[in-house]
């Protein structure tokens, strides 16, 4: 089987600059590749998120956002407190999903993509 090195999930935006500010300044991600109209940001050693200007990318932004980005973290509550201090509105508070053995909360990015902050236990 050929090797897979990692994953980039691409999201498409009407306002790329606003999305980049959110993911770098609020979420603390670093741009590792800047292609002008597309930015690749590092999530972890082998997972990345791509932010794309919807006027130039392969796909176009849509009002419906049928994608949820789940970011795995060691401390869900620390992330919740961090985002609240920055004035970020969340969809819910951290809570345990007992049947799924995880703790999580959700928020939306500037154009409505749902981000789930999650920890498996």
C-alpha cells in the first residue's frame, strides 16, 4: 500500500482575510504555506486545514456548511475558557457524551463552518 503523509481539509470563503485572522489570531494556528488565494495552516504533525478564496478555488462557498471540523485537544475546558476570554461565541458549553466516551463543545467560524473541540477518554 502506498504511504499517506497527512491530510488537508479545504474550506472555501467569501472573505478569506477574515477567516485567516480567525484561525491564526483566535485559534492560534500557523500558516505553513501561503499561496496567496489559498493558505494552509498546521493543526498537528500530519493534519492541516486549507482556507481558500472562493472566487479562485476549485469549489465555491455556499450558505449551507455540511462539513464539521473536529479538533482533538487534551483539555476541552481550557480551550473553552481561552475562546470565551477572546469573546468568541460558542454553540454550547463543554459537556460529556457518555455513550461516545468524549467531551466536547462547538462553535462556528466567521462564515458558519462548525468547529467541534473534542477530547476522547
